[in-house]
């Protein structure tokens, strides 16, 4: 169980960093590097941005759950 939670913590940490970097900021950010800036102006990225927000919140919830789980396992064991 500890190994699973530690692997989940590492995977969710990397995913969370990538998802946060993909968000469109005022200056363009990393999302405009991959063509997200032009696509958002042409196609209207409100749905894509909402989906990215939802994915970020979901991964963040998994990240918090894995941190709490690892902390409890360290405290108990």
C-alpha cells in the first residue's frame, strides 16, 4: 500500500505540474508554445479551458489524497 501511494504521489505531482503549465496565462505561457494561443483565438477555448481546469482539480484531489495517505502510513507504521 505504501509503495502504491508513493508511486501515485510521484505521478500526480508530475501531472499537476504539467497541467498547471498548460493553463493559459496573461503572457501566453507554455500553452501558447504548443499553439494553444492561436487555437484559443480562432476556435474559442472556453470549453478546453474548463476541461483543463477540471482535470487539474481532479489530479490535485488525487495528489492531496496520496499525501494524506502517505502521512498516515508514516505516522502509524
